[in-house]
């Protein structure tokens, strides 16, 4: 999808914020933290449990959106004198601040994940932790779980280590700046090596049959009290950065599997019918997919800036449905154990400030490397985590979907009856006259319904806006 900006002409920022407040209430989103939780967070911020190992000499950097302050990860990359690479990857040590069984711990289990609204975040942890004391902000010494990977010249992991350490980030970078520095050759070696390592890890992903979907995202952007929607196609730097996180998640899964206690992020293989549907979508979108070409190879060849390719990538997200969490204890063999998109065992462990399960995975990995028994508080919580994470993830997805719907409806509420150029990006299997279109200008994705004829998947059509109601958060189009 094109990266176009949609300014909210005709939309009242104050009215939209009121609608977003109503959405929070309707969805039962947690509001302010209870006083006891805030008090515990303040005490923890002032007196965290600090490790003995001091690794503040490593010049870490972070890569996040410019406005982010809840920084979970920092990295440093270097060449090894013997060949290959050494990657240090620091993850915020949330367990240094959260006491198991306390009011803060109970509140985090209630919230499960950070929620993102256009007008602000609903954080998993109080801001004194997530935006300050526990965040890997630049020029601040912080406790972290410090992963160290030694890679060979092909990017394969030779050795893995993770332990608690004090770290200090030197720079807060963003994706656009990182991409520009690497493209222009102005990046210093630790950052420039991100491309080298990232590309090697992408090649290994291809070798094992894994796939990363570069799906353009529809983002809500706030500027001077108004909101806009933009399509953002991922940059290569997004993918290289993601490969470091994927490598860590795979290593975490291997460590936990070796000790027989852990929590994995799993995804079953897609059923044959889902792949068949994708082949039909490829034909409709005029994407050449020879039968001898594997799905993963086709996806890697697509350009997310081209509308037909972007539409197909969006269709591919259907294969990611069914992801969940699998826990195992006592040396049992987990079932399932594989994340089919990663094509390997995998664990969420790199975003503990924003996702509950990561704190537990990190704790189990530290114990595994140390050859110690995992802490009882972590093991005791495992059985409930899959259900908690499923509920939290479901709420987070609903918040994102409904928020974008609200913004779209607010933007278009005064344009009912107008016609727009659009591309059909989805057609309902049971109702071929209904589906989804994306408008290139303005940047809107909405439902389209036709009572008379099937929708032509992948074709550009003209549509008329028939409904835009911020009260119901819905927009509706009809073919012209």
C-alpha cells in the first residue's frame, strides 16, 4: 500500500478524543493504577534489585519509533577477531522491580499487555517504571538481562549466554534514521553491522523455511492535536532489527526446551484450504505463483509498495491466525512446540515492559544458563499464562482495530456520497459481493458491499461512501 498521509480535515480532535474515551469504557480498559500499585512502583524505582555484573562499558544503542520511551531492547554488534560476529542484546530486567505476589505483580497480570490508542498508551507497568527506571533510555544505567551471541561468518549461532548485568545505552535511534545512516555509509561499525547480521539471519530464515511478512501498516499519527492515518511499508532496517529479536526468541526457546520448563509462542501449520485460498488470491491479483515455488519464497519476492503485492501480503496474515502460548514443566515434551512462521521453536522474551509473558521467559532462561533451578514464582505462574496472554492479546487487537475504525469514520463523516478510487484487497468466501477495499487517497481501509455482482479481487474500482458514523466506528462503501 502506498505511504500516503491522510489529514483529518472535517474531524474534530476533541470529539474524537471523547469517542476514544468512550471506547476505553466500552472495552473495559484499565484506567489509572491503584494507589498501592503506584506506591510499590515508586519504591521499586528507587530501590531496584541490582546485579553485580557491570557491562556499562558496552556502547549500546536502541532502535524504536521516535516517540517511544518504553525501551525494552538495546544492542551492540561487533566483528570477532576469529571471524564472525558478537551480538550483545540487552533486555529490560522488569523482575528487578516487580516483586512476585505483590500489588504491582497482580495489576500487571490483570493488564497483560500495553494497549495503544491514537491519543496515548495504556501501559502494562506504571510510567515511573516503563518510561523511566526500567526503560533502557540513553545515558542511564539500568539493570538488564544481557544476552551474548557469538555468530559464525554465516550468521549461525555458535554460543549463547544470558545473565543479569548493568547496562548503559549511548543513543536512542529510530528506523528512518538508521536506514538513512546505513544507506549513506555514515553509520559507525556497531550500527552498520546490523545490515550484515540482519541479511545473514534473513538468509538463514529462508533456509529453514521461515517467513517474515512485510505487511504495510495503517498507522494513526497525532500532530498538534489532530490525527491522521498513514500507510507505512516496513524499511529493510525494520527487518534487520526484527531478526535480532527473532534470534533471541529462538535461543530462549532452545534453552527452556533443554531444561524442560518454559513457555513457547507457537503457531500450527496452515491447513491446506488456507494455502489454496491464497493461490486463488494470487491469481486474482495477477501475481505469478508457479506450483514449484514455495509460499515463503514467493512472499520474499513481493514489494509491499505495490498495491497488488500489499493486498496479497495482507491476505497472508490469515495464515498467522491460531498463534498461542504453550507451557511445559517437569521435562515434558510440549505440543505444539513449533512456530510455523519462524519454522523453529520460538519464545516471546524481548518486550517485558509491554508484554507479561516475556518476564517469565527471561527468568527461566537466566536460570537455565546458570544451571540453577528456575524460581518457584515463575514456575507457579506458568499454567495460567496462556489464558492470560490470549485474553490480553485479544483486547489489544480489538483496541487497535476499533481505534483505526473510529479515526476513519471521524475523517469521512462529512464525505458520505463522495466517490473514491480503491483497490479490492479482500473478498468474503461466503459472500463474494462483499469484502475490503483500500483507498490510496485518503489512506483508509474499509468494507465494501455489492448486492448485484461479485467483487473483482485485486482490481481498481470506484466506490461510493455510504456510511461514516463515528458513533458506531464504522464506514461502508458500495461499488459505483
